[in-house]
C-alpha cells in the first residue's frame, strides 16, 4: 500500500473533527435499471453508457454483506463488457454522481479538510501495472486548491484502515470536494479486480496551535500554463526526483533533475490539470490546448 500525496507541513496540537460522508458507510442503496447502487454514489462509465444506450451493461457495483461494520459495504469489480463489446470496464465511482449531471459531482464542505479515512480490502489481478486508487479534490469557487490520493497495489485480505491526507496548493478552506474511486488502472485495464470499501469519513481541522515549516529548497516551474515543454528550476544543483500526477492520482511522468535548470518534453500529455511532486513540494500544472 502506498500513498501518493502527503502533507509536508506537520501540524502540532491540531484537533480533527470527523464528519460522516453522506452514505459513507454504504448502508443505503437504490435500485437502478442496471443494478443496485449505494445512495449518493454512482459509477461514471455506466451512467455515461446508459445515457447513450439503455441497459447496455450491468453494474460494476455490488451490494455486499461483507462489511467492516453495519450490514453492507460497497464492492467494485472490473469486468469484460458483455454482448457485442469486448472491452474491459474499470469501475470509476464518484460521490454525488447524478445521471443528468456527470460533470459536476461535488459535495459541499464547511471547514478546512485535513484527510479522508476509511476501510478497504481487495483482491486484484497480479500485474505490474494494476492498481486501485481513491482521490479527492478540494474546490474553491470552481478552482482546485487541494488534492489527496492513495493507491493500493496489492491484495488486502482483511479490512485495513487508510488515511488520505489533503495537500493544499493555495490558501483557503474550500467550499466543495470531489471524491473518485477507481478499481483498476484505466491505462492498463484488466478484468477480475475486487475492491471492497466501508466507513468513509472526512476529518476537518478545527484548532491549530503551531506549524513546523518545511525549509527545504524550493522548486519553480515555467511556463505555467505550458504547451509542450516545461522547465523545472531548482534553487540548488542537487538532483531532485520528481513525479507528475494526473488529477486521478496516476503517475504520468517521473524522472530526476540533473542540474538546477531542466526542460522536459510533455507534448504527449493531453490538455488538463496535473501536479508535479518533489520531496518537498507539490506544484499545480496546467497544460493548455
């Protein structure tokens, strides 16, 4: 198990206030034409497909009684599409997803969000590229100001707790969040993944008495937004490892700087928001069209 995004300033004397996500315990379920779904949650690809051709595929979400607590948990399974299509569908589950509003599945928040916690168990197909992941994006007036992600790359036989810290790119508390769960790697999809989740909670910061600052050398990037090439400017000539993540928490590029000025070719990436991660920083990148 490995975490993708970490908080780099350590809060001392910070008290967290937990809040249940609506149906974060997956006890409430609703019947759809393609199967049962947990209330307040939805599978993006399925809803998109059913918006084009009704009843094209059945649900990748299963209502399971193998729960950490309570009566039910949410089980996700990657599978081959039936009928005339042979593609593998990877479950991409989002909080507050509505059939008529696929592009704005967000939940309002009130306060400084510190982390997302929950419980997971899984059985995934043994391939080098195969992972499952959970990601969270914090928005303020439509802009991304924070992100967190956790990736799971091995079997987890018994329910195990996880904590996904939120790293803020800008000042502010945020007004809404987006949560996305992916039961496989969309770039190397394989059928047969089983991912079971239960008891999601949001943890808010209520009091902070002091902060331990990170004093490591900072990194700058330009131009930002960029088109094809991005320059990484380090304050020192010491080599730095870096990774670039998508908003889903997937690593799309990684490498090591060789000097204080490094130009990298990102022409193969589609226009989108990305995050450059070094040991001491996370920088929001925007690739323009």
